[in-house]
C-alpha cells in the first residue's frame, strides 16, 4: 500500500510525524509502559518535590526507564536474531510489575497527605454493619478453612504464570496479547494507588509508619487464630508480603482485577477450563477479605476496574497493533 509522503517536519519543532518516526517499532504494550513512566514521572516532577523521599532518584529512574525501553525496542528491531534481546523485548513488562508496585508505596502520600483507611473503615461499617475483613476469619478460624482461602489467594500467582505459559505454548501472538492487556490493568491500578492511598485491613494488626492514630482503631492490634497461623499457605503468604508488599495499594484490589483478566483469556482460549478458573477467581475474591488483605469494597472496586479496563485495553490493543512482535 502506498500513499502521499508526509511533509518533512520543521526543524526544531515537535510534530506527530516526528513522534511516529521515533515510535515506529512500538506496540501497544510499549506505548502503555512508556505512558505510565511519563505520567508518573511528571507527577513526581511537579507534585512530589517536597513530599517524596528520593524523588530525584525516582525521577532519574523513570527517565532511564523511558530511554532504556526505547533503546531495547530499537535494538531488538535491528538485531532480531539475538535471543537475549528477544526475551527482554517481549517479557520486560513482567519484570517491571514488582518494581512499579513497590514504587507506589513511595508515592502514595504524594498527592493525598494521609491514608484514607478511616473513611474506608467507616464505609464498610455503613454497608455491612461490621468489618468483613475482621469478622470473616473470626467466624471460620479452622485450619482447613484458612488454608483453603490462603491457597486461593496464592493461586493469583499461578493464574498469571499458568495462563501466560499456556498461551505462550499455544500461540505466541496470544501470549503477547495477554501480557499487553494484563499490564494495562496493572498500570491503571498502580496509577489509582497514587491518588487513593489505602492500606487495607493490615492497619488493624501491623504498625504502619505515617498512619496517625492507628492505636485508636477498634481492632488494633488484631490477633490471628492459632489454627490459622499454623497453616503452610498462611506462612507462605506471610513470607511473600514481608518482602514484596507495599503499603497504600489496596483500592482497588489489583489481585481481583488481574485475576479476572486472566479468566478473560482462559474463557476465550481454553473453554474446557473456564469454570475451574471461574471457581478459582471467586474463591480468590473471598480470600482477599478472609485473609485480611483487603476491605470488601476493595474487591468490589477490583471487579468494577476489570469490567471497565479490560474492554478498554482490548480496544486500544486492536487500534494500536504496531509491528508484528515476531516469534523470537
């Protein structure tokens, strides 16, 4: 297909043509990732100079990330046979999830100067007449019940890896599609965390730096039943959260939103496993409350986020296909 050549851009002036020439090898996931880096970097630059610890370091890291990703994309296009470049080119979003998630903790008081948990606790009380994240476990403190829910919560990681690997083995393009939409859901959640800092039920039992008046909360410090603490999956999740959890990233539940996103791809490409996966996602939704990681409203917000962001990600993915990512 040929057409009229675009007129040359005026030297020294920004134009859409010049932007397209720079990003001509980009795919939707690259625009989404670069966009996230730019937006958060701009927030740090203009709003975080006084409130963000190591703001200059984070700003430099975002600038390095923008330039580094562009260099990676360009290098892979120039040397498509290099397996190491191919791996980084297609898998880099997965390598960045944990980094972006932990960064939210450093940024979650940048715009709002306090955690919003008191308002969420009051909302739970108005909606349910109690605190589901406290009473659920108290009502079912047995080892069997707790292990079921902690295993359901842990299944979140299996869903991401399992669906990803299955799609990679089935058809590479479907795997790239999966990574693009899942990453978009993550980025939207991470952005919301910066504007709505909510810690979640850990405020009832873990000392939170910067949380004023935590000792006045009715369930602080909250104890876990001995049977629950003896479980293997309880201990696994305690270990994971000790090293990877970031405060202020509860609303909406990214566990719920991303789990629903993985279900979307199972429903589409693996019809024989649809209902097993659906059951696992439903169990995970309840587990986020039982295991005291999320308020019930976080779960509802996670479902709503998935319902809005997955179709939006799908639409953008199809409108911005970019060059074929290949099979390397």
